C-alpha cells in the first residue's frame, strides 16, 4: 500500500482543497465549489506569466474582496520550462499557510484530477496535510454537451488521446476504440484532421473550442478552416452503432 497519503489523524494544519470550476461558464460550478470559494480566506490558482488567470476569472464573482490570493505563475509556451521549480515554490507558499492552520482553496479549471495541474501540488502537499478534492464538470463532457451528441454508449470503449502524440501512436488507439476524444488539439489541428481523413473518420468527427464560453465554436471537424486551434479545443469521434448526428452547421 502506498504511503503517499498519511492518515488524516497524522496530519496537522489547515485543509488543502482542490476545487474544480468546470469548463468556463461560472454557472457550471457546483454548489460545493461556490460555497468553498466564497468562504475562503486564502485562494490559490494557476496564472499565466502574461495576462489574466482563466481559473480566477471563472470564480471571480465568488471570491471574497478580503481574500489573500496566491497566483501560481505557469509560463504558457511551447518550449519546456522549469515546471518542477514552479510547483515546488507554489507548494512552499501554500504549505506555509497550511502550517499556520489556514485552509487553502486552490482553483482548478475543469476537474482537478482530469489533466489538471493541481495534481502536482497534490503530490507535494497531500503527505503532510488533509486534502479534499471537489470534482468539476470536465471539458470532455462540456464539449459533448455543446456538440449535442452523447460521448459513448453500451459497451463502446471511450479512449481519451492527447493531441501532441505522434500519428503512429494515435492511429492504433483510434482503431481500437468505439469513441474517441482528442484533447490538447492546439497547433496539431491540421495534422490530426489529415489523419482522421486518411482513416475515413472525418465525417464522424466533431470539433469544439472554448466550450461554454461566449466565444465558443462548435461544428463538424470537416467544416473547420483554420490550421491551428486554441488551447481549449477538442475533437470528438464516434465510431459505434448509435445514429448520433453532428450539428448540420457551425455555431458560435
């Protein structure tokens, strides 16, 4: 049995909360998430090195004006950055507050345990402090809802694939699945579209970007004209026997 998480009775200090915010629409926050955020005296959240924190913007109306804020500055760029140092420093700041007996609510886009950077803080802090994870609506289910078709059904296997993987790794995973979600599409959009076209799956593929936000785009993948996509974008493919149809035209 792993000793990653010490028994709660052995932990001291405040409680470390990882709170899922959902995909972007503030109304998709859970009641529990809203309650914890609105009562929190210390809030932590990921932030880019230039511009507004998306996580904070989702929860902005619920944050107390007197709350202490701990931005976790994560560089948003293609090239590698010292991620370990970023999370080490953030864990040190949050850990100091927890040591003093304060609870800390950390905001997480989507769900904390679904491709969430919160996991790196959880890894560092959960052995020492009580932790509570509040799940959130994922981008996966949000994109399916905005496309207007179910993700998968019956015994169909749903496979989630990171878009940056090379084609020779993606292809067999798609071939083995009944339904597929390709995440982290971004600059890989053109390559992924060509691959799905080669596999005869373009007409089975839907595309969503910035789902649930005011500037969302939802359409069949074949209708996408751009060669690249924003970070918050996803391709959904259904290969099973259910007669689910994609939207007949793009929407925004």
